[in-house]
C-alpha cells in the first residue's frame, strides 16, 4: 500500500504576543523602537509522528486546544511545521474552518472558482463541475449573492460540495459537519462513505464518538499537543473518555453541572470544553432532535417560533422516577440561559423501561438570532446520580426574521405603553391591572 501522509517528529509553534507591563517612559521608548510586546513561544504540536496509507480513514480526537485543527492545517499546507518532516502526496481537499478559503465579498459562484483554483484546478475544469457543485449545495437561489450573507450552514454546504466534486485524493474534515441541518449532514456522511468506498483517504476530526466509530479504521488521540495514542478506534476512544473523566485534565478547564436545571454550569477555565459526556449509563440519551411546529426535524428556528427538543433514551434496566433536565447555552459567550427539568414542572415519570423519548416544548422561542447549545441530562429522582449528561453536544441555530429586536440574548414577551401629558385618565390606569 502506498503511503500518502507521513509525519516525522513534526512540531508547530505559535508566537503569542502579550502587552508588556512597563513604566510610561519605557513604554515610549519601546513604542519608538517598535517593541511594545513580549513574545512567548507556544508549541501547539510536539513531536508528532505517524503515517497514513492510501485508502485509510483516520480519526483524530482530543480536547479543545489539543492541536487537532493545527494538525489538519499542516496537512492542508496552510501551516508549515517548525520542526520535523511532513510529506503529503496527492490532491488535498480541506474541509476545515468554516469559510476558510472563501472571500466574503465574492458571490458563491465566484468563490467556487476561487476555491477550485486554490485546490489547483484550471478555470475550464471548474466550469465543467460548476453545475454539479451548485446543485449539490442546494444554494441555486443564493449562488450569486456575496457569501458574507450566508449562514454558517450555507457556507458549509458550499464548502462540502466543492470538496467532494474536485475529486481529491485526501479529504480533511474538521468538525464542521456539526453545522447544517440533519438531512444535509446525512447527505454529507453518505458522500464521505462513498468516498471511502472508492478507496480515498480521509482524515476526520470529530467530537462525535459515534461518527468516529462508524467511519474510522484507526484513530489518533491528541492531548496538549502530543500524540498520546493511536490505533483501534474503540480503544482510543476509551482512552479519551478516561482523560475527560480526570478532574484536572487540562489547565483551568473544569466543568460540571450540579442539579439538572437548577444547577448552573460551573467553569473556571477560559476555554470551555465542548462535547463532554458523563454518567453511570443505566439510562442513555441516544439522540436529540429539534422539531418545528409541524414536528419536522430542523436545526434552524426563528425567534418566537414553536420549538421542540426531543430527547430519545434507552433504559437498560427499569429505573423509577427519573428526572430529565436540560439547559440552553449561547454558543458565543457560553451563557447558560435556563435550566428546566421534569421535576420542576411536576412531571413525575413513574418509571422508564426500554426506549422512548421526552419532549421539551417551547410555544414561542424567546432566543434572538445566534447559535445555541443544548445540554441534556437524565438523573435519579433525588438528583444525586446522573445516568447520562451531554454537555454541548447538540446545537441549533436561531436565524433572523422572527423579530426586529437584536440586542441581548432574548426577546421577552412584553409591550410598551405611552402616556401623553394630557391623558390623565390613562395615566391613572394601572397597565398591569386595567380594571383598577
Ligand atoms: N494562529 C494561532 N496563534 C496562536 N495560537 C494558536 C493559533 N492557532 C491555534 N493556536 C493555539 O494552539 C492550540 C491548539 O489549537 P487547535 O489546533 O485549534 O486545537 P483544537 O482544534 O484541538 O481545538 C490552542 O491552544 C490554540 O489556542
Ligand atoms: Mg479545532
């Protein structure tokens, strides 16, 4: 088998620049000399060695900040190593950061040409593929609009469509399949599977352990920039889960929830860690879906739309009076917005057996446009034992259009009253009690 990717002792450093703390006079001198910062080296990847053969699908897992994206950027040729030797043979299609390689001012169509040329295609070749790329992206109506007007899901569709149509030898996928609606995600996974069946090479970064188990022949585990395990996907996942379970698994990143709903997410680290799951497992949350008012699956809502989160579970044994809880969390600043649970709502579930689902129903979603995480959990009645908790593994989006309001996080159902100076009768009325 031929080797497409080979890394030997590869390291990558970033230079972090801090403002220097100094006295005014020194600051002025520094300013004149142009040395206002202290620089510090930070090794994001340390001494990485592995190879990938043609036709392999290799997963990469690791906590946030462990170096996964940096590694993919090296493979894509976007970054170069500071030490070691890196060889990549063949055409690489990077499906990495959202919109990487896109120019926001250009239209979707123009970006297809731009992206194609970055990937090494002639204009004529791209021209031939254009129709298919647009068709698969499903963006026919938007293709001549600047991509800065696109939602992250639309970006994703376009990027994915380009990547699979340029027929690369190596496909790099970084996490981004979490964006986009479910049918599209399923289509992406189907295409990745086709790609795999054709004997192509895939490097897949994902927090979704199911995705990794399904696709990857082999998985690498990064921890603080080091490659600490590689091999059988199931074994590597087990090692990863073990690391996540350790209380101090990385600097300052420590999180837990206390009671479902009532509790808040505690964190004392700067970089919140997404995609965390824990619990004793008697009940497992197998799937979470978001539904609109027709009970159709979707990941996009408008403010004030009906919103349903459906939490599917399987109970491995009969469990009396379990409590389901959840929290809505804004992605941008990680603010927990609420924390309801079935017990607060006096919904006593006598017992659970087998499979089923519970629904959390909001008649009018108050959230303003943005991306939101859903934390879901299931507990015993006393809320002492957690059977399964999934922190920031499920995401949905609120898109503009439901309200002109745009400041803060939520739109509270409320109204304005106005009292002119003359209208004394109105002024004496209590708007909260019109009868008085
Ligand atoms: N351009 C950059 N400049 C400085 N530090 C960076 C840069 N890119 C990434 N890092 C740092 O390198 C580390 C690894 O980042 P990354 O590869 O994005 O991790 P992951 O994808 O596993 O979450 C992080 O600590 C991150 O802050
Ligand atoms: Mg990353």
